[in-house]
DNA sequence: CATGTAGGTACAGTGGGTGAAGTTAATACC
DNA sequence: GGTATTAACTTCACCCACTGTACCTACATG
C-alpha cells in the first residue's frame, strides 16, 4: 500500500503528485459521503481509499468537512479578485451584483450535486458554515473599502453581506434539491431586496 | 466531590436539582470560555467547576458549544409561539416583523455580553450556526404555512428566512461589540430590505 | 554526486462525544 | 411505612477527529 500509487512513475513534478493526492482525497471523500453518509465515513477510510495515511489527509485538509469543498479557497480568492476588478467609479452594490450574478451563472451541474449533498447532510451544512463566512467577510470588506471604515458602515456592510450570502445559500441549496435555476431564483429574490433603496445606503438614512 | 453539592439537602424536587446542575454547568461554561477562551477550556474542566462528572455534562448539553446558549431551545419555542399568535388575517411578513422587533427589543444587556462572546470567539460562531438555523427553519415554516407548500414558496421562504437571520446576526453581533442599539440598526436595515416589494411576494412576480 | 527539502509515514497523545452498566436517593404506590 | 421504580449521576471503555514530533525517502538542484 505504501508505494502502490507511486508505482506509476512519471516525469511528474512533486507538486503534481501533491495535487493528485489532494484531488484523489477530495474525490473519494465526496463519493463516500454520498454513498454512506458523512458520519458513517471516517477520515481513515477516505485516506485508505486514496492510498495514503490518515495523517496525510490532514496535511491537505484542515477538517474532515473541508474535503467536500476542495476548491473553496480558490473560489473565494477568485470571487474577491473579480469583485475588485470593476471600473473605479462603479457603484459598489452594482459591482457586487454583477459579480454574484456571474458566479451563479457559472455554476456547473456537477457543482449542483455538491449543493445537493450539502442540503441533505446537515452535518456538512453545519460544520462548513465557515465556507459562507469567508464570502461574508469578503463582501463586507469590499463594501467597507468603498464606504469608509466607520462603525455605521461596518454594521451595514456586515448585515448586507450576511443577507446576500443567506439568500444565495438558500437558493443554491434549492437548486441542488429541485434542480431549479439557482441563478434566476437568486437574482429575482436578491435584487428585489437590494434594489433602489440601497443604491446610496449611507446618505439616505 | 461526589456528594459535595448534594449536601445542601433541601426539599428540592429532583427536577429542581437537575435544573440547578444545568444552570451551574452553563454558568461555568460561559465564565470559562470568557476567561480563558473556548479552545482552552475542556468539558472536563467545566464539569469539575460545576461539581459533576464530564459524562453528566453531555446529559445536559449535546455539544460543548451548546452550553454557551443554555436557553436556546426555549427561546426558539417562544419565538415560534409568538409568531403564530398573531391575528388570523394579518400579513405574514408584518407578523414576522413585529415578532422580530419584539424579540430584539427584549434583548437585555446581559445577553449582549453573550453576543460579544459570540462575535469574538470564531469557534463559537462557527460551531453554533445550528442556533441560527433553528430560527431560519422556524421562519421558513411559518411563511410556507401561509403561502402554501409549493416549490416556489419554499425557495422564497428559505431565502427570506436566511436573509433575515443573517441581518439579525450581524447587527446583534455589532451590538455586542460596539454596544450600539441592535434593535434600531436591525430594524432600519432589515425593513428597508423587506419593505413594500415583499408585501405580496407571491403575486407580484 | 551531495545535499536540502517536500511529501509522506508511524506513533503517541488530547479532547469531544457515546454506549452500557451500576449506584444512590427521591418518588410513587400500596 | 415499606417496597418498587426511576431520574440523575458516575465510572469505564470506547470511537474518532485532529495535532505534535520524529523519521524516512525520493525528487530537485547546484
């Protein structure tokens, strides 16, 4: 077992080997979570399926739940990048809207399977609230950057960020369960909430 | 240690003794979390401080984090009761609004300390997303009850519930950190979002 | 080819959480 | 009042997520 997966000796760089191990761990983790349930799957089993030791699992993912979202960090980073790539003087909420729309448009069917898993396994939903909170922090930071770092702006930015992510989570989850178009549902619900009254939130109080 | 806290033999009913143990566990848990931090406090220490065994802790709270919110279940139940106590034909969103307003009005300063702890200890925030999800479920169920059990209503109800709780969480957390009036901030942000466009959400699409 | 180092392993430990069997004392019932 | 029941708690043994540490080994690179 120790050398089985290293037998396919290619001119792979070490980094590629590492990525392959990580990919394999995530793949088997998601498969096992789906097949037998989250609680019924141990990290030991995931690691064994991927042909590595249990300790190695935690060199790639900080928690058992994190293996279900292997590209989370990259996606958050990508989201932040797009958020800040807007034209300099565009309304921050408009920029936020178009970035979120683009993100929801790009959701592949294969990812919807992930959201279905998320919706159906409460352990995963509970344990990986961290996932959402990263987006909330990113959105709040973006808004504060544009609105100024006052207490009032901070409260408002956090409130909006939490509400946005809450709606997105609910509709993506529904997308996973019912196969409905998450983008359309989210867009409709979301932007009716965050319409005109919030275009200039700090001066219309 | 085994009989120390049973020495004060009163004509207490067993139930009162049980409640006293629970209260003591929660009190020491919150104190220890505040004093030395969440991760630096073990369940064993909490139990020892309350004069009971570690196993007993889990007869009262299902997780370590749950001890920080000892009255959570009662509060959710109370919330649901008030929600459904409205006049029969009142607009569900109006009822929701007044119930939430009342809840936020009733937040005592001592509870704000709790929210401060919540805001400052990410482990607690992450680990007890369950707290929020109970409210989300309650609100969504209430809206579905009034709107009908269609997929569309369900998606919409969940989205609104998540957004509401997101805003409430953000502002309560700000209330804990900055001591600002959570009710005022939440009310202002929240009800501008959920204003007129949502008064008749199922027929104005 | 020598050497540093990245990726992995083995091992031992901590701590949250559970199941099961036993103890004690309050209570219910006669 | 005496006996049976049972609720609250304890002890013990266990599982599993997660961590620290020391070690190994093969790739990389000068």
